[in-house]
């Protein structure tokens, strides 16, 4: 196998996330200012929603995938998913409808899957090469568990 490796989110995506955070903060500031000076409830609501975005958006940068000799872990905003290396039957590459986005799905013999938007991660080519070297490509296999 390979040694422990962590695949972080791509810098371009981080830049997008942090830009959105600054826009949300700026929008909430101006919406509160306009709402307070004009006694407008609508602007205050816009300010509250923008502030909510400001508080949530940075958590999108949490996404990372960690591989080790014993398991693969995907860490996201809402959950951590983990598969033991010994349980992984293979992987599938799935292109989303009408999109250039590709999802890598790790499939275990226990019918548990981990979808990975691997193009969002740094060194995604290295990660895909490691998977191709160590696991079976089940993309065209209709019954991957047998």
C-alpha cells in the first residue's frame, strides 16, 4: 500500500469559498446599515440571511480525504465517512448529468459507498492512480459485490 496521505481541497475552490465569505459579510453589513437607517424590515432580513451565509460558507473548506494503510476517510462539513481498505471492493467513476463534474464512488462489499468529488481535491490525479493500482474499476460492472 501507500503511506498515510491527506488530500485537501483545491486552492481555486478555497479562493472561491473565501471570496463568497467576504461578499456575504459585506452584503450583511450594508443590508443592516440600510435596514437601520431606513427602518426597513426587508433589508434587515437580507442582512440576517447574509450573516448566516457568512457563518456557514467557511465550513465548506473542511472537505478532505485521508488514506492510510488500514482505511480511507472522507471528512466533510456534515459527516465523516470511513471505509476499511479490506472492505473496499473497488471504485466507480460517475459523471453527473449535464455537467463536467465527476464523482469517484468507493464501493465496499457491504454495499456501503463513499462519493468523492475528487476533482475538488489537490493531487486528485495521484489519488486516482493509487486507486487504479490498488482496487478494481467497477464503473461498467452491474453487480460489483459478487
